[in-house]
């Protein structure tokens, strides 16, 4: 699976170019799943172009609430009304700048699943935590917040993504070996609680994924795909990552 997180980028003309090119150039390469998470104002455009294609789309965040006095927020039913199948939950930029917490992300994961959306749940450590050797502690804490809310079997309704904060948008990707070690550790933690779920749940890597390192990452046994930020703003680069995923499947 390859997920584009286009963050707060794009406009109507460039979005159209990107989406139409993505559909056309992955048409014969559908051995992987492709998802585009757009800024909320462009979800109607995504729905208009991607409906009845092999590409899915989703939101970049959502409220825990279905409606009400929550100015600036977007509810699960609103995402579903625009055809979203997926929603990103707990991205580090939301944790750092949007005041998301382990508790609130766990709650939103549960709400997303109960609302019929598939949450893409992000975990990852800062550079300081990485240098302190706290990667395992941080990622397990973040994952356990979800398990606490929905139970381990509830994880089956979502997708996990390991995104080291120090690698997001920096061009400094984790080595395939480091990413594999962390994803293998996370899968092992789930296996202790539910072996069948651990085998089947998708865990993605995110953080400066590009056309040069995608194949090496996808060759790792526990990496089931990528959550792609910066490279998703370049159609050719993102499509190359998609093709690498399709060929690895």
C-alpha cells in the first residue's frame, strides 16, 4: 500500500494533473493499493476524479465528534459524504502543532472504525528520543493508547504507520534495516496479544520515502508499504514509488 499525504499543498489545476496522471500511469500496476489523502477543501475534486477508479482517497485528520460546536473541525460523516475510505490519525505534525495526544488519537481511531472509515494511525519518535534510544518506548506507548481504547482486535479495522519525526520532510530517511527493526518490533508486540492479527495487519513506513529507497524498503519482510509526504507533491516521483510497491507485491 502507498498512501500520499499531500498535507497543506495543492490547488485545483495541479491537483487535477496529479490525480489524472496517477490514475493513468498505475492503471496496469494494480498489485498494490493506492490512497491519496487530500486537504479537506479538495475532497470533492478527489471524489470527482477518482470515483470508479482503482485509487482510493481520504482525509488528513478528523474530529472525535459527529457534529456540534467544533469550529474548524471535520466530522467522520463529512469525510464519508465525500467518498473517503481512509483517514490519517495521529500524524506527528498534528501531535506537535495541533495538540493531539495519545488519548485523543486513540479515541479518534476508535471513532473512525465505528464510523466506517479506515484509520491510518501514525507513530514515531523525535530526534531527541531516537538519540536517547527511546524509539521502542515511544512507539509502543502510542500504539497502546489505541489498544486501550478499542482493544487489540480493534486494530484490525485500521492500518499502522511508523513515521520517525526526524525523517519527515528532512530527506533523512531511516535505513531500511532500522525501519524493519521497528516494524518487526511493533508486529511482535501485537503478536503477543493476537498472533493472527499480527500476521495480517498492514504496517507502513513513512519519512522521506522516495523513488531511490522505495524498493529497498518494500523488500523488508515487515514493511507493507509507505506513507509518502514530500514525494507525493511530485507526480513522477510518487508514481515511481507506487510502481515499486506494485512490483514488490
